[in-house]
């Protein structure tokens, strides 16, 4: 049985392995993980789709290694492989770049300001000596597969270059001893016998903080709050934001899972500011969902939010993107993203950066629903400086 506390891929530090075709990337992945995770072959273009392997680095924490298809791939599917490799860049926190003899390092500029560790394979056979000398100014690590010494050196450099953020979901909104009520209606999109990831993560964090979590659905919400002597915070599914707001005690703070994740994964201030464009005329909106599951009846992204928007903007055009679908940011007057529990923070922030570059407002489901429901300024926002809208 898999523990619900097991760290998901989206909460792990993403370490991408890049380099030209046949430079030794898959061999490196197997060496770092201590397993035959990737197929190793002298045949050019063996790695097609990115390969992910999760593990723990001692005294650092959970990571996921991503082995990408090589650049300068001239095989039949080379263009498609290259596009998949480029799509991984926005998700990566630390880059491991495997050098080869004729490398022009052209792709490095696309890594922006992220840490890059240069590596040279085949040091145990002597074939990497010349490459090590050719790129001496990059201070590369020579990888000797015959021992774990090189692996320890790579892990040490990752620890030195990447400074992990101490992020929490509930931030200042929950403290030790608090009583938190969670309103969690379970619709058809929720897997049977399980609760969805944002809810699991939030419950675990509340317990870790020494607070108490009481779970209910909307049907039992009034009975639940009536049975409690004190309530410090209510966290609701955004789909029932307005209903919970109308039924909650007046002096109890209210937020939603999606709003919490807007700060945990994205840029809360930009999301709140961007939601204000819903007050004016809008021609084109994109609804972007991190999950790639097919939409169902009454799906929040494809049905419920569009229905709310159409009430005030009947003529608006609404497009949809799912998973890693490319986004034409400049095409839209507003992008509404989900809570992005399946994306890592780096990926979400890169999407926000691209939206800002295009001058396109971007918000998320919970904030958009609160805005459309007329309660955005009445909910509690998870800010470190305790900036909370007046109720």
C-alpha cells in the first residue's frame, strides 16, 4: 500500500539531464539512481520520451531526475524528440549537462539563470579526458562509473547550488492548536475510495502543524460547524465557495484549496490582480488545467467556470489547454489555471513569467471563482505578511 504522505513528483526538486545525442545521459541517470532506469545503447536516439526517476538525496530531500532525449538528433524522429526535450526546460530546478567533444553549448542560454552542473562521462575508460580539458573553464565533474565518488561529488554540488524554499500550503493561516474545517465535496472526478491530492497535502500539513482538521461535505457543513466550540479557519473546495461563504459563521475566516495552491505553486499577487480584468470586457479566455484527464459532466474547468463566466460575459470565447499543451499567451485577455497540484512550482512560475512577458493577466480557479462570486475581497489570502482582505 502506498502511503498518502509519499512525496509526489510535483513537490520534488526537478533535476534535468541534458546534452547531445549519445553523450551518456541515460548512463548517467542509471549511475545516479543506482538502477537500470533507462535503456543504454550506442544507437542514436534511444531515449525518446523524457524518463523520470524519483529518489532521495541524503541531507537534501526528495528529487526527481529527468533524462531527456539528446539535442542535435538527426534521426527520423529527431525533431519530435527535440521538442519534447525543450518542453522539459521550464520544469527543471537544476540542470546536469553532459558534455561531448563537438558541443557548442547552444541550448544553455535557454536554461536562463538556473544552476547548471557540467559533467563529462567515460572518465573510467579514459575517453573523457580530452573533453574535460576542452571545457576546463566550465569546471566540469568527470564521472567515473567504477565508484560512487563522482555521484557523491554531483550530489554535493546540487546541494551547494540549489537553495530549497521552505514553502507551506497554509502559511500564516494555520498555527498550532487551530481548528480547521475542510469542506470537501466528492464529485465524479475524485478517484473512488480516495481524496484528491490538494486535500491530502493540506490535511497532512495541518496535522504536522499541531492543528486539527475536521472534514465535511457541503451537505453536512452546517451540522459540522454547529457541533464545534471554535473554528479558526474554513478551507473549501472552490466549487462551493459562495455556498460555504453564505453558511459560515460571520467571524470565521474562509479560503479554498485552490487559493492556497495559488500561493504555494504560483504568484498570488499577480493572480489576484489579474482576476480584476473580469470586471471589464474580455474577448478571449484560456482555461489551463494541469491534469490531462478527459473532462466529465459538471467538470470545474470545462463546464462550471465557463458557465459562471458566461453569466457576465456571454460573448466571450473560451479555449482549453490540458497538461503540457503549448500556450499562445499573447492570444488571450486572461488565462485561468487550475491549482496546478500536478505541476512543480518552477513550472508554474515559468508559465506566470511567460504570461507577464506577453502582457497577459493570469489567475487560477479559486481566485476566479471568488471574483465571479463577488467574495474575493472577503476571503483570507495566504500571505506571509498576514495581508488578508477585510471580511
